[in-house]
C-alpha cells in the first residue's frame, strides 16, 4: 500500500488512537487503519475504536501508586484518551474505571471529529512504506504478523491472556452480597463472602471444570515458543490456573478477604469474590480477577456456587485468547523506533507493555516521536525516573531471553538515594521525583525544536 498521508497508524485500539491524535495535533495528516468490522477478532465485540476487551478498570488512580503516577504524567503530557476516561468514569474506589461503551463511543467520536485524521476501515496485511506507527495490538492478524516477522527476522513471543466474566446487576442476591472496598475510601465494590467450606468446595469444582480448547490459530505457535503455564502472562492468569498452584492460592490472591468485614456477621469472611461495576447505570458487574477459559456451561455451574451469584445471569463469559508481542529489547529503541527502520514506530501491547494506560502512554510517545522525526527533530527519550520513561527503558533493555510483558510499577524506577522506608511514603516520594523530572524535561524541550500544532504544555 502507498499512503497518501504524512503518517500511517495501524490499529484503532488505545495505542493507535492516542498515537494518531497526538501526531495530528502536531500538524500531520494521519491515516488510521482499523480492520474491524470487516475482520473481527476473537475478543472484540463492536466496531468502535479503543474498545476495552478485558476489565473496565484502568488501574489505580491514587497519587502514591505506580498507576497513579503514570496517569499524572499523561495528564501533564495532554493524553486524549485519559481525558475521555475521566469523562466516562464510574465509581471504583481508588481506581479509574470507565463505562466501557461510553468510553469507546467518546473515543471514536474524537477521532472521527479530528480534521487531521482519516479513519480507514481496512485490514493492513503488510507494513506500509514510509512513516508508520504499528499499534496493531495483541491480536495482530496473521498476515501482518508475518510481515513484521519478515521485517525483523526475529521470532515472535506469545502469551495467553484471559477475559473476566460479567453478570447482570439485577441477578445478584443483595441479601448476601454487600458493598465495601479494601481501602475503605468508598464502597464501590460488591462483595460475595465465602466461609471455609464454601471456599474449598469452590476451588475443588474449579479444578475439575472443563476448559475451552485453544482455537486452531492459537495452537499454531511458532517453533521455540513456550508452552504450558509458562506461556501465560503472570499479571492476568486465568483463575483456574491460579487454583492449580495450591488450594489456598486464591484466598491469598484475588479472593483475599483483607479489609472486607461482612456486615451480616460482623466478621471477616474466609474468602471474598469482588464485583466491580462496568457501566455508569450499574447494570453490569465483572468478577474482579476472575479471568477464565472454562467452558461456558462450566462457568455457569462453578460460578453459581459463589454466594450471592446462585442465580446470576451471565452478560459476558470469560474467554482466553492469544496475545502477541515482539522481542522489544532486540528490535526497539527507547524512543519506540525500530532499530532497523527509523521511520517505523511500535506502540501498545505489541511492544510488551501491559495495562491499558501503558498502551495509551506508548501510543502518545510514538505519535509525538513520529511527528518529530518527520519534522527533522530528534525523538524524545523521557527521563528514567518518569514512569513512561522507565517503561520504555524496560521493554528495550530487558534481557532478551527472559523478556516478559510489564505493567507500570515502582520497581522499574531508579531507587531513591535516601528515601522513606514506608511503602506509601516511598511511593509518594517516587511520584514527586518523577513528576518534577518530567516537568523539567518538558521545559528543556519547550521551544527548542517546535512542531506546528503542538500543545503549549507538551514538548515541541
């Protein structure tokens, strides 16, 4: 294909939409390609841009958490999708969660309404010539994957990701389920309490339940790719895989009861299943941490054992799908440029960044840097003390043989020289340092290499 724009962005997910927006805001003519609805994936349900296919939570919004720091950086840098998320938010305690339909609809309208962006509903089977941001996501089509493999000469890595089950609010037994939040900030979660006997029965049935066979395209993994449990991403394990690690694993994981005293008994339950609202009208709730690949009838049978969900109506069943990412330490620079083709940028989950906001953040940086390179400026390499800078350094400097997807976390940042010992205090100090260093970096860049159309607050 021969593009008729300054920049081609492949993929209408979080990273692609943010990249297209940022580049267009800097005066570029952008063509954004999205293959849906002509070709759907195994996880998407609509043709909307920026559709969230897993949880509706965008992670912690607390200022002393890693996810909170990344969001503060994105606000400083003018992220379009973070603004859309704020406009579409639903209560979720200390997290930022969104009404997934409202979020995707707003994002789609923003992209369609930008005069500098042309949305093309067409599958891209070959990496285009000229400046490109490849943000095709973890469900990159086989043809485009083959094109990327031919370009890089490196084998892909794969892991399996899983989607959590959702239930209708009206089918939840509120005589059993109660509102509460572990951090006691608000009561934005519903909690299904289990006693010891109920918990171990649930774990036993979970271990015996039948699972969905992998799709044919998921089984056709390339030679040398890891198989079995090691192929899963540790941050998004199916609940049945967690249960295989020991009968108490769930009680110390997604079902931990800490801080969730049952008002019906006045005691802390042995285990708890939390439900988080998915829309502003509170019509749908998802089972937090309950990604699964059980057969649909088995999901009904096993999850109906959870107190309060005995007659739950399933709005969306959990499922597992293949996620694809490249060996970024071998292929990418911290600017998100390809080492072998400087006009090719990668962004989003295909780079090995995990989490919705990580996808948005890398899309933002890829869009900026593509615009800078096209204007003859050097691309930005953000400070390693910022969360986005640290994420980009991780995915491009990790050990190739052990490279795994990574979410934002304070462990990626350089340690404080004489930081506080307390976890929360240390998080606050890391956040303050990261924001200050990023602010100074922006000021240093401001006006030195101007890009037409850039926001005054953004590095130009």
